[in-house]
C-alpha cells in the first residue's frame, strides 16, 4: 500500500499524510490490525522531517484510527467494520459536514449538485482507486 | 614494470572511464546529468545535446589519462594520480554539461501545470531476497581455506612468507606461528561475514519511490534494481572469498612465482566481474524504462535544490543516512545527516592519507 503527497500544495504535509491514511482505511485498503511503517521509515522514504510524520501519526492516534504499542509499532485500530461510532464523533462529524456543505451552497452549488458530489465521493470509497493516479489534475 | 601490472593499470583507467561514460545510462531517465526533468522532457533536444557533449568530453579525458599514464610508467604512483585526475575532471565535466538543461528548464518552465507527487509505502515492505546460497558458498570457501592452513601447519616453512611482490616472489617473512598462518584465513572469513551482513541490512531498506510520470514502470525498475544489487553482493562475496581463500592457502601450495602472479592477478580481475555485470544489467533496466510507453501519472517533484552539483545529497530534514544514487547504481551519503558528513570526511582523510603517506614515509 503506497500513499502520495503533494510537496507543492498549501495543505501542510502532516495533514496530507493524515488524510491519505484516513482515505485508505475508508476505502477498506487498510484493515483493523494492519501494521503501518514506522515514523522514521516513512519520513526516510519521503525524504521529509520525521517530526512531520510523527504529527500525522499522533493526530490519528488521538482520533482513535490508529494505535501503537512497543511490540508491533503503529497499527490500524478502527476500520469499516468497527461498528457504530460514538455520539461525540457523530456530532463532530455532522458539524464538519455541515460546514463543508454550507461552503458548497455559499459558492452557488445547488442541493442537487451537492447530492451528486456526495454520491461521487461515496462511490470513490467503495471502488479502491490507486493512490498513485491523482483524482483530478490540479 | 611487468605485464600484469600494466594490464591492471590500463583496465583500471578503462573501467573508470567507461563507468563515467555509462553514468547517464544507469540513471533514471528523469534525472539526466542529475537535473530533475519531467518525464515528458526526458528526450528533449537540450537534454540529448548535453548528454552527447558529456560523453564526448569524458571520452577525450579518458584518452588523455591513458596516454599520460603510459608516458609516466616509471613512477609507480602516477597511476593513482591519473585515476584521481580522471575522476575529478569527470565530475567537473558533469557539472558543466548539466547547466544547459537547468537553464532550459528554468526558462521554459518545464514543470508548469504538471502534477507532482512524493510517493512512499505505508505498509511494511517485503525485504529484497538476499542471495544466501552465494554468501554461504563464500563462507564455506573461506572456512575451507582456514581448515587447509590448520591441517598443513606442521609442513609450512619457517619463517613464513607473509607478503609477495607483483611478480609472485615473497618479499616479507614472519617467524612461523599459528596466529601468523591463520591471519589471512581469519581476514577472509571476517570479510565474507561482513559483506553478507551488509547485504542483509540493505535488503531491509525502504527507499523513496519515484513517480516519473509512470509510477508502475518506475516502481518495477526500483524493485528489479533491489534484486540486482542483492545478486551482485552475493557474486562479489563469492569472488572475493575465492581470491582471499586462495591467498590464504598460498604458503601451503608452494607454487612457482610466475604461476602465483598470474593466478592472483587473474583472481583480482575476477572480483571486478560482478560490478561490471551490475552496471550492464542496470543500463538495460533503465533502457527498458526509457522505451516504456509514456504514462500520464504524477511526476517526481523537482528536488534539484537537495543535490549539490547534481552529485551530493544534502538534506538535513531527511532522517536517512544514505539515499539511492541520483547518477549511477547504489547509494549516496546524505551530507545533511551528521553520520553522512562524518563518513565523507573520514573517507576523504583515508584516501588523502594513502596518497600522501608514501611521500612522508619513504
């Protein structure tokens, strides 16, 4: 399993790494218990500061998507079959989704266009796409 | 000056020159002369012209070095200076010839509008298969040499010859003892184990994965290279074990000086073969990569600022001590890493010491 990040994007690298890992779990490419490479290995392969990778891993740990122990390193702790998420997560998720949908409306997207965009994003989650082919040319 | 020394000298300069000429063919198509270019520009006329100029200049330098070395045959150390000179001039040629590519890239903004990505494996990567059979054979050969020396110890001459001239005649002796007799076999065993350990460590590396516009092709080339490197390390270990094992049993064999001389020089030539094989196979891999249909995937980012002169990697952020070479096969030091800088300074002092020492202690 590979991930790709954009070194020229204004989105911070740690955020990109965190988002790509979340997407991989969401697509079902990573399952509960799957090991991730160490912070040092990933930083070495990207040629970036280990602190950047550590920040992404820390965030995922706080969110409960990955866990770490001394024996097996970092591994995936939550996946598509984890079951109903907590009420606190749902409230937070709906809040963030509300902001995103609101942004779409504010930019002039109609409710139909928003539904269509949601449908596309959802179907992208069920068909595992190769992370090396960018979704759209930027 | 005898024939084997002359042949070795000419071979050294020829191999060095040929490697310098082959350098662009051993590198990824997207880093001609160490300049990052998008895969769509790898065959640009500017790139072709720069590569042709580089190759012709190196060819001329090689002729000069060979002529010079033959003209200064009477000084045994001159060869080292001609080889070092050829290397230095080769690097200077590299740095000068890459400039037009850099200029064209900047002026025409080759990366404008292209998608670039850094790619890395998120899941642990299978280690490359280590050629354990070859390493075990090598270890077996060196252990056998130790056994032969131990068994034949009572019949060995006293004093024991410990060093031979290029013509195969001994020129240094030590009082006979088990420690003196087993010194060379011990070095042979130790070097075999060291080389096998190095192979095992390299097999576990996780390297950056270039996109190069065609991530699938770039990745399969990188994987094939990992396998090639392991095979080469195994073959090198076997060849050097054969040579060292033979050196270990020389006092037992009691050969004629001329036969010994031929065998040792032949054996030394043998150890070069795995390296030459690696270079040829790598050139073929990269040629196949060049011929692959162009992809529409993301390009590797322009990382020229991390490579001083396109030759030396300096990236203090990168936790890696070594990175895959940009030009050629194998690994380069990260001079931004404290250990990388220490290693460079250490080896520079060592080379300087070896070149200067003969002038001080004569």
